[in-house]
C-alpha cells in the first residue's frame, strides 16, 4: 500500500476524550484524542475494507521514491513567483506594452529611389543624344507634432495599464496559492481527526467483542459496533481522497515539479478585529490595482480618441529628385499633401468614442464586483469568527460532556452502545463544524488581503 507522509500542526483547542474508563485498557497509545494533532501521519491512497481495520499504516519506500519537500506558505509563494505561467504571461504583456512605447516614439523612415536606363535616338529631325539615363529621388514624411504627442501618450497609458494588470494577476495568484495551501492543511486535519475517530471506534468494538464473548452484552451490540467501524473507515477513505485532491490543486497553483512530493506545513493566522466596512471600502478603492487599471484604461481610451482626431490633419510628404540625361541634367523638389475630402476618419473617431464609453462601463462594473467581493469577505469573516468562538466556548464542551456521560452510563449498564456511538458522532460533527468555521475565517482573511482591505499578515 502506497502512503504519503503528512504532518498536521493545526490547533483547534478541544479537550482530549479518553475511552479508557470503559473498562479494559485500550490497545492504542492514541486512545486520548489530542487537542491538536501534530504527529506525522501517513495517508494511504487506497484502502480495502476487506482487509480489516485501517489501523497500522505502513509506508512503502520504493527505490525511486519521490523527494518529499516540506512546503511552508512562504516557500509556496516563492515557487509560484518563480514558476507560475500566469505571472510569466503577465510579465510578457507588460514588456510588450513597454515595447509599444518605443514603437510610438519612432519616426517615419525616409524613402530613396534610383532608376537607371538607356536613351536611344529616334530617326527624327532633331534626335536626342543616346546614352545612359540616371534618376535619383528621396522623400520624407513629416509628422504632425500633435499626432505624435497623442500617439505616445496613448502608448504610455497602455503600458501603465499593463503594469496594473500585472499587479492584479499577481494578487490573484497569491490568493490562489494561499487558498490551495490552507485547503490542504484543512483536508489533512480532517484525515487526522477521522483516523483518531477510527482508532476510538476500533477500541470500542474490541471492548464490545470481549463483553459479548463473556456474555455481558448481546450480539446486537457487536453488530452495531461493527457497522460504526465500517462507517469510520469510510470517513477516513473520503478524507484521504479530499486530501489528495487538495494536494493536486496546490501543485497546480505553485507550478511545482512533478518529481517532488508536497508536504504542506503551517498554521492558521491569528484572528483580527476588522474596522468599519466604509473605511475598508475607501482603502480598497485607493489600493486595488484592478480599479487603478480600469481608471487608466479610461484615460488611455481618451488619449486614443485624441489620436484619431489628430490623424485627420494631413501629413506632408516632402519630395526631391535629380535626373541625369546624356545631354542635360535637372532637379526638382515638391510636397505631397493628402486632402481629407472623402475620408475624414469619422468611423475611427466614432469607434474610439465607443471604446471610451465601454471603458467607463467596465470601470463601474469592476468597482461593483470588487465592493461586492469586499462585503462578502467581510461578512464571511465576521460570521466565521462568531461561529468559531461559539463552538470553542460552548458546543465543543457540551459534546465532550455528552460523550463522557454516555460512556459512564454504558459502563454501569444504564445505556447501550447506540448512545455512546451517537454521542461520539455528535462530537465528530462539532469538530468538523469547528474546522470548517476556522478555515472559512482564514479564507475570508485571504480575500480581504487580496482586496487590499488588510495588509498581508492580517492587520487592518
């Protein structure tokens, strides 16, 4: 059986729940449910229910075993910074926009002409002199200063917009990496608690089997314990599948090499106290690069409109030539000036105006989306924080007390195995709710950091 070594170090703050007071000494050193599992665990990729308990996990060490890397959040962000195709694409987009500035500042190249041929005389009264003909010419288009200035301004604003876009993509990548990292921690904590629950159910099943063998309990009690054991094994397998999926998503987020086995290690960030929503909204409005990008896009579209209008001004093309004939030479200069009679670029100007209106609408839509994301993350953080505090201070202690009472009643023969299993299931459910609430709070904090409402590290 192939296994993956993982380490869980997330503290949840609930008390240990012993089962040793059921009568016999327990067979496992993990009979006490730890308040915060922090041991290295091995997660089997496959489990066969027919092979019995999923207890003793064996790690198969292959000759070509993958290298295991202890992955911290800082290391994950560094890998994403180095390997992420999204960041590389955003950087290339910014480089392309900077190159466009040089393109906009380039002058029109001059043109030269050279012709050569032969002149022959015709049989007329006054024939020309036969010989070599040579023609030289050069021309230069002179740019309109207003058109050149508008073109360069549009290119500079487009480059600035690309820089803001690159910063926004960087924030999105950071958010994706953090979500994937903490999701892997959450799924690994689920595996640890599912395995702890499995150990407890196995010990309880062995206790019931002994009591049935000596005639203290009926066969039905053992049947119920075996059914609960099968359910606990299924929960472990489901948690392992979710962990494998989260590790795969984390690998994609950080673009990790395929020959490295990831072992994420970290802890939840401490809770913070958020300020008023209006204050956070003003901070996001001033700090988020997506809003700055949309505002720059409006200015760039206006600059492009001004450029289209200046293109209506004819650009003169100065021309000069020199021609050498066998019997004479001559030169001349001139200017070529297109007249905007039929095409006054009305279509291009109307298109540029529509792009300005489109940029304004996109800016309004982006502001709405960001403010909506801020309100959603703000409310999610507040609600998840309340749920965490409520579960830690109330429901968790009540569920643990219910388990203790059910075990005591079972020991004295006042209750059956069903009551003990029901109380244990309630405790597991409360633990799952606490786990979900804690990580929901963490996800909301990540969203607030990405939006710019709080600084990285969780300080408003």
